[in-house]
C-alpha cells in the first residue's frame, strides 16, 4: 500500500486542472484515468469559454501544438421546424481577437495537452486505471481502490465526470433522476478541404457555433454544431425523461436531425470520424451535491456543475475552475495536515465566490424554462409561420403584422397560454 498527498480520479479537465494545481504546490499527486490516455473517454460539444483556462495558462491559444480549434466570432441560435429555420445570427469581430471569448475544442487534443501540463508540474499519471471505489476509515476518505491495488492519500479529488459512479456508490450524492439527466451524443464530421470555410463564411481561425431548438421529434433538448479547424462537431443533448415519454431513441432523433434541409446542406459530403455519447446533469444548482467531506473534494461534472441557457452551454469552464480550486484547497489541507470536513469546506466557500456558483446561482431556475414542451415544437412553428407570412409575397391581399401574428398562433395556442409562458419565462430568466 502506497501513500500520496493527493489522488485525483479522472484526467478530464477538472481532474487535470486539480492535479496541475496541487503538483505545482509541490505535492505528490497521482492522476488516475480509466482511459488508455486522456481525451479517449470524454465527450463535449466543444465550445470552451476562454476565461477559466486563461487563469492557469494566459495566452494558451499561442501554444504549439495548439489545444484549441477556432475562435468563435459568429453565434447563431435557431428555431427549427421540419423545413424551416428562424435564426438569431450574431457576429462579433471583438470575439476574434485576444483574449477571445470562446474557442471550439476537440477533447482528444485538449485533454492530453492539459494532462501533460499536470505531468510537467510533477503529477504522476496512471492511465488505464479505473478507480473502483474509495477507501474509508470511519467517515473519512483515505484513498482509492483500483483493480487489486489500494492507494492512500490525504485528499482524494473526485473528478470522474457526470456518471459520478464512485461518489454515488460511496453515498456522497443521490442517484441520478431522469428528469434532470440529459443524454448527449456527438459526432465529429470531416469535410472536403475548403468546404468548411465556404459553407460557414470563415476567414483565418474564426469559427461559428450554431445551437438549435426544435425538430427533435418533440423531445425536450437541443442540438449544436461547431466548426473546428477542419471538421464539424455535431450533436444533441436531450432530456432523459422526455426521451422515454416520446418513446424514441437518441440515434433516431440525431439521424432525422441531420436530414433537416438546412442542416443537411452544411453536412453534405461529410465523413463521420467520431461518434460518442455521455450523460449530463442538467438540474443546475438544486442538483449540486455537497462539494466536500472528510478527505475528499468533488469537482467538475461529477459535482453536477453544468449550465445550459440555450445561448451558452457550459461545463468545461466550470470543470477547469472547480478543478483548479480543488487542487489549491487540497494543497492547503495537506500542508496544514488537516483534511477534515471543516478545513475542506473552504473549497465550497471559494466556489461560491467564483464564477462557477455565482453563475449557477443567477441561473438557478433556468431548467424550469426548458421543461415547457411548447418550446420544442409549438413555438418554433409559431415563429416560422409568422416569418413565412412576413416574407412570402403573392398577388393575394396582405395582412398587417398584428394580423399575421394572430394567424400564426390561431389554433395552436391561445393568447392566454402565450402570455402566461412569456410571463413565466421573463420571471425565471
Ligand atoms: C454532448 C455534450 C456536449 C457538451 N457541450 C459542451 C460545450 O459545448 N461546452 C461546455 O463547456 N461543456 C459542454 N458539455 C459539458 C462538458 O463536456 C462537461 O461539463 C465537462 O466535460 C466536464 O469535465 P470533467 O473533467 O468534470 O469530466 P469529464 O470530462 O467527463 O472527465 C472525467 C474523466 O474521468 C474519467 N473517469 C471516470 N470514471 C473514472 C474512474 N472510475 N476511474 C478513473 N477515471 C475515471 C473519465 O474517463 C474522464 O476522462 C457537453 C457535454 C456533452 C455530453
């Protein structure tokens, strides 16, 4: 049996950030990852907001090889019906200059890059090592079990991602609830040279992100499409309860989604390079479990740190920041010879002051807005029907705009329902 200062479970973004921070403080750190190397098991749409990583590695985009793909300057949100797309299309040149707002990333590049930083700082990586459980003495976590081995540590940082199997087994958080669990699938699609730039009007290293609502067979959730250097990342995140209620399968929704005439044009001639899937904890702040206990800290998606506002999908910047703070607090606890619950509670305190829990608190009721089934078929229909009337011209009489609006929702939703939904959304948002 060996003893280390810190054992980190999972070499995703939260885990590698924690290992990097603790190793930099001079601690003996083990970074245990079940995959053969970092980035082989992680799934992300791939839009990374720059600020979190920038705290540890200012100007990380200048590194060679670069851990990022394209600087996102064009953000599009679209409401889809089977043949239409009504979009808000926002281009901002200031997002394309340092320090940048966001980058598209591929986890197969970003994760090994960050884990290598942790290793260079002194952390010892152990890949292909699945952590099977936590070692305990009384209520205190004192290490991990992996295969036949046991490793003791003063502090265990659990950064195992959204399945959170280890911490659920250990009773550190409740079982997942299908109403607040999202199922994510993602494909990486290669396009012929030059096609990406032509189809998305890209120049240099600028990129586009598109998120969509609607055309998911009525299932609650949405889709994303991001431009990488020479590939596209395409995927869906759908609510598990809603998938079951609609009795449809994830891959069927994805395959149909790819046939949408607007989406199809963007994917035409593409080659499927990667296909992956993963769960996402979507409940927001109310689903965040206790973040620490005697001898352990919970970071990243394992702690349910994820936020979807339709405009932004955030998990990676939360993972990086929570991992960084976990590494910092673990180092302080080891130096103080005090891995007690009371000492480690400073982790949650710091997270509360950081953007992670501040932003989750601001948007704590957000998931309620997305529980409205009308958002996924009725409202895209009303919006596109209004725009169709506004743009379509023939010889027949034309209505004024308010008459068009009435005609668009007539027979679909009463003014009372529209007003109530709008009022609820305004109050929640
Ligand atoms: C389809 C999809 C799209 C998304 N899009 C975005 C987006 O565009 N932007 C964004 O910011 N966020 C996005 N997210 C969320 C984001 O991917 C996660 O929040 C983020 O990856 C969490 O990072 P993490 O390090 O906490 O966990 P993960 O990235 O899941 O890393 C966990 C690591 O732990 C390892 N591990 C797990 N169990 C064990 C074990 N028992 N022993 C050893 N190792 C173990 C795993 O192999 C993995 O390497 C998306 C998620 C999905 C599913």
